[in-house]
């Protein structure tokens, strides 16, 4: 049996779908079993546990051949990342108690950097979970293509996407969540020793200009990318309700300056299969 956290999200859901398609038993670890009813209908066992509740997590992980760990996203963390630290401590304690055969953790590109930014939450996770006694894999994907969902309305209605990634011609490692979930499911079925890192990006890197051009093809209208000037970020993010925008700003700085990148040489980075255009079709022109 494989215990999957985040099963109601895009990545965790794809991990579960892949394992079920392979005929493997899945236990979804969820906060609300009612919201996850569709997974019970698909044949998954459900276990209720808050990600900061070590005892409930240990019970949910008990008897698992493998555990998939997805840290709940905190886009506006308090200084010092106390929310992430609490979850990481609970997950580590639960895994030690449940003693699954192996663990796959969703991490991020740039988890190795010492520069504090929004992704530092996953750096902290790697630092703690790498000390576990069982085999652990950290899957480090690039920027999610699905982040472009925030740009659909502006691209469709005004022919413009506002870009915090800059310069506009600079390609960024991006990947579809379907590829992330598929690779995570494959890793869970492998056998290895110790701690390993797997880095993942899509078929090709994507610049903001390329993103705009792909939107233009999908929407059949002209679309251009437009820089959001760095000096406006703090006020913009605070106007959106953020209390502590600095980590998000530093993450964007890292992508733009290049200190958020893969640790391995390009030939050792795993390539996904899903093209950007496929993802934009799914988010901009969803089936009726």
C-alpha cells in the first residue's frame, strides 16, 4: 500500500492515478474525508490526518510500502517559516514511528541554495527528512506550468500577461504537474539505498515571451508579455493581502538572477513529456 499526502491536489492526485492504474493499493491522507469522496469511489482507502498532527500521520502511514510527502503550500509564510517547520517536524516524527519502506518527497528546483526565499520551506524539509533511516528521494521539479492559470483572464481579455519573471526572453525550467505526479509515482515503485535527488523539467525551457506566444496560439488572439517592475512588487503583493511578501519576492529574484536553478548538470535532469501548449489548452479552454 502507498500512502499519498496531497491527494486532492494536482500532483498528489496524479500520483494516486498512476499507482491505481498500475494496480497498486493507495491510501489517501486527507484533512477532510468528505471532500475526498471521489478517491474512495476510485478504490482508495482514506485516512484522516492534519499534516501537523504527528500521531494521526503515523497512523495514516502505518503499513505503507511507500509514502509520498507533499508539504502544504504556504504562499505568505510568517518570518522564519514556523508553519512549515511544524509540519516538517510532524511528518518526520510520523515517518519514524510508522517506518515505511521508502519515502518520496516533493521538493523544488533550487532547494540547495542558501539564499532565503519562499522555497526555503522545502530546503528545510530536505534538511530534516534526509536524516531518516529509510531510503528517501527528493523530487525537485521546475516552475509549474499550471502557474499560468493566473494569466488566463488577462491574456484572453486584454492580450497581455504580466510577468514577474524577467527578462522576457530568459527561458525558465518549467514542468507540467502531470509529469511531476507521474515521475513521483514511478519513483515510489523503485528500489534504492540512502538519499537521492531527482530533478525534473519539461520538454523545453520557457521564457515569458514564449509563454505569451503559446497563449496566443491557444486563444487565437495576439498576446504579449509585459514586465512588472521590481520596485512595484512589495506594494502589489501587499494589496493582494500578503503580510510578508519578502520570501516571494526573493524567490522571483532567484529565478531572474539564476541562483534558483538545478543542482545537477543538464544531461542528468529528467525531462517530462507534457508540452506547455497542452497545459494551456487545459486551463484556458477546459472541456465543457
